[in-house]
C-alpha cells in the first residue's frame, strides 16, 4: 500500500497499522536519539539489547550503538558521543575523574546484577587434585598449568587486558609461581573453559559472574585471601580477593538532565543475573541476534519490565 508524501508519518503509521489489523503503537514516531556504548562481554551486550529494544519499541526513541573500550567510553561523556554505559564494574578512579571532578557523568542506579570476579578451575580438577582451590596450594600444582608462553611457571589465563583485573599484582604479592597470559577476549576464555572441561586439560582462569557459561560448564572458584575494605586501594599492592560488585549504570550529565523518559527508563531498569544470562544464552546458544534475544525476553517478562516504563 503506497502512502502519499503529504500524509504525515504518524498518520501513515496509523493507516499501516489499520491495514495490518494491528493496534497502533503510540511510540511509532521517534522522540530522540540515545547513544549506548557496547563493551566487550556478552552480558553487557544482552543488557544493552533489552534497554535498546524498550527504548525503541515502547518509548519511540532511536538508539545508536557503538563498540568501544571501557576507558574510551568515559572520556566521551564530555563530548556527548555517549549517553549510557549500561553495566559498570566499579572503576573508582574513573568515577572520581568524570563524576566527582569533571562532573560530566553520574550513576543512574544499580542494575540489580551481582558481580563476582575471581580465579576458576574446572570441577574435574577439584576432584582429582585435593586443595587446588586454596591459593596457598597453587605453587604445588603450578607444573600442571605450564604452557609455551609461561616456561617453568604456571599460566593464569585472563581475558581482555582492559577488563578489571589485579591478577599480575596478585601473582607477585602472593608469591605465586605463575604468569598472567591475556587471551584477548571473553570468547577466548569461554572456549578455553569448554575445552578444558571436555578434554580434561588443566586450566586456571580469570572469570566472572553474571555469565551464562555457568549454566553449561561446571567451574569452581579458587579461594584467595579474603577481601577487606581498602585492601585493593593500591593496585600495585593488592594481595586479596576481588570485592563483590554491585553493578551500576553510568550516564552523561547531559542525558540525565535532558533525556526525558529515556533517562527515566534507564534509571528504573533493574533485573537479575538470571535475567541477563537468559538473554546472553539465547544470543550464544540459540544463535539469536541481540535484538531477537531481547525481543524474546521482553515478550516473556512483561511483569518484570512494565514498571520500568515511565508514565
């Protein structure tokens, strides 16, 4: 059906909806643009996909997504290139610079996710090597984790070097005969965990929750010295476990002041690790696009998100 150019976009939307038999969506006309940065882990992408879907289909905003490193996102708050970081893991130094000192960003509240970072081994190793999940025994088992890249030292496999990590300091300060090797990505960590489980090859790796992989592969966390407030204040002297993270959303001050209902939705957003893992798992295991996975979650969880939508 052709619509003459003199018909306004809202009228056109209503006519098309009538012809298709669908109820018209009041969000059919765009109300503005929201710039969301995408960081390099699947849980983040899943969360961004749900927010983007709701912004577009429930509120009528256009969403621009940009793949970029975490540090670069923060630097672009001032220029207006980014409105929203959907999942922030701590970053006290960045918060101090861009929130407290420059005043160009602020926290838009917690996401509801509980973040955990640590060292993990496959479950089969725990059964075969007693005490391997106690950091004090790791040197005894270092030979199991030797690789071509580490020589006589054991390997600790990390992900993207821009992820939050104290692993090099931990190795040094705990006197461990290990070397940190960066795999380069979350995908590489996941592949390593899957292969170590399937082939029963030794693996000591940096990893985190929320993460859909824990529903498919059994990993056990290594007990590092307990975290205490302030034990990680000096990055070079860290000799304790990672803290529990209450993840939050970071927005530009400009977006908070002028973002209207888009900002209200972002501020209202809160879900669980299981919610995030469900969307991420669909993207990886069901081969869905980010938008398809978000659409499925939105369709099945209206009771969760309906209260996020501004009235």
